[in-house]
C-alpha cells in the first residue's frame, strides 16, 4: 500500500462555454492534470465548459472504480481524465465542425439570415446533433452519477436555462445526463429546446456562463479558478452588423458571471470589515486564466471551426496558459485571490 501523501491544495474549476474555443480549456485542464498536485472539489461548466467538465470527471470516476486507495485513485484519475478529454476533443476534430456554444448569426451571415426566417423546429425537426452521440460514447453518465464525488473526483455542476422561467438550473448528482449537457449547449436558433422532466431548456450561457454559486455553496473549497474564453473587454467599437451581433452576444453571455463576481467581491469586503458573520459566509478567493485575450486574434467565426489542426492549436495555447498560471499563481491558492474582481467586473 502506498504511503499517505501530503494533502493537496484544493481548487474548484469554473469553465466557460464558447464553441470550439473550449479546446483551449482542454489544454488548460491538461496542464493542471499533468501537474497532478490539485484536489478538484467541484467543477462548474456551461456549454463547451460542461463537455469539458463531464469528460474530466469521467476520468476520475473510472479511477475510483478501479482503485481503492485514494492516492492511487488520484494519480490514475489525472491520467484517465487527460485521456477522456483527449478522446472527446479528437472526436470533435473528426466531426470537423462545431455548432454549439456560439451564436451562428455572428459567425455565419448566411445561416444567421436563415435563422431570421426559419426556426430549428423547421430546419431540424428531428433535433439531430452529432455531438450527442460523441458525448454518449465518451462519457458513461451512469458511472459518473454513482462515483464517489468529493472523495476522488470533483462534483460536477452543469447550468442550463429554463425556457419557461428564464432562470438558470443546475444539474448535478443523479440529474447529470447527456440531456443536461446538451441542454447546456442548446442555442435556441440552432436546436430545438431540450426537454428534461417535462421542462424545456436552452443554453446555460444566458443564465450562468459558468455558474459560480454551486461551487460556493456545495463545496468546502474557497478557491475558484475561472477559465474564461469569452472576452470581457473590447477595445474597438464594432461597426459591421456581424461585429455588433458578436459583441452583443459576448456581453449577454458574460452578464451573469460578472454579476456573481461583483457579489463575491461585495461579500469579501463585508467580511474583511467585520460586517458579516464568517461562520455563515465564505470568503471566496478567485483566480482566472484569461483565454479571451489569447483567442481574440482568431475572431468570432473561429468558434464554429473544429478541424483537428485548429482544435490541437487551441489545445497547445491552453496548455501554455495553464502552465503560465501554475508558475505565477500556484502559491496564491489557499492564501489570497490572484485577480482583482473590481477590475474585471
């Protein structure tokens, strides 16, 4: 039996959606998993971020099934999670195109024009989405739902938007399913709403991209690493119709995240001033990898591009970003936040 390892620093992951740009997040996760020194308590993802979240957790669920000793399970989990993510994104590259997590009207004027006249209920009445088959092939949701989450692998939280109420709903535990992930990635002008338990759902980006509150309230960890692939700031004022639409969607898909970041900063300030009971409120330490600035040169159109060469290029950029974050901020985890939320929200 292996010797007991020193406790690893605990970290929650918050993974944004953004079409094929989610491959950059794959690279970030690969760097963190290769490092092997982190205990992931929770991972919250939306759209492409949800795909990354369940693929990562699937690797740890496999390891928990194969290994009884926590140290063996952790090491195997890191390796299996890397393999699971690789198979998922290599599969996306094999499909050659990606139509989730990004507004088509901004990236493809022809399809955008068609969406003004036809709904997905007319264009795609059968709701065909090849990503579902890929997801179901690569992720065993029955295993994921029965895994010892929080012991070996992370708790997974997937956000989708309830069409009727307009509110975000978090799917976790036994409610995790391929349907939940596809709902999280369901842009309403491209796909029919995904029905779960009698309710219809659209893309989670409208209500939480990603949702931070489940990481705050349903895990014990105070550190959250946000992998952000939608830019917050835009230096130039957009002038063309496609640029305006893309910027509108960036603002929309970041709005809920920025609101949660402001709330986190507000609570941190009140706790520091002694105006809130520290036994009832958590002082969250936020960290961020800014993929938006890395991805900006590729433009909005590239969110739908998913040829294997491009996916692998984004993966390499993500690995570099992850390694740079580890070098710069490893020692901040458990001690202090590494971003000033006021400057980002």
